[in-house]
C-alpha cells in the first residue's frame, strides 16, 4: 500500500504556510492562498496515482463563527 503524502496548511506568526514533513515550507499571507497551493500539489500527485491530502491546522478563531481560543484544530481536506 502506498504511503499518504500530506501537505499541512499551518498558522504561522507571519500568516500561513504549507509544510510537507520537516523539510519543505512555503509561506503565504492568506489561508486561502495556502490551501489553493497545497490543493494544486495534491491534484497533480493524484493524477499520477499517488495518494495525497491537504491537512489544515489552525486555531478555532480562524473560523468566523467560533470564539477565540488557543486550542489547535485539524481539518482534513480531500
């Protein structure tokens, strides 16, 4: 079975970043642009038959409907 390739969209002090493991990091000013970038990689890999997904990490306050909290959330995007 193939190993899943994960692109993590994470909140950083300067904005957002797309991370892959410990070695790759691409910075973005907006969450939307980071998700679009990671989704493009996932789509390209899936077209080649590779299993891939986007994992979105952040704080609940990043969602407009939830109150401010410092606990982290994780959302899987497939």
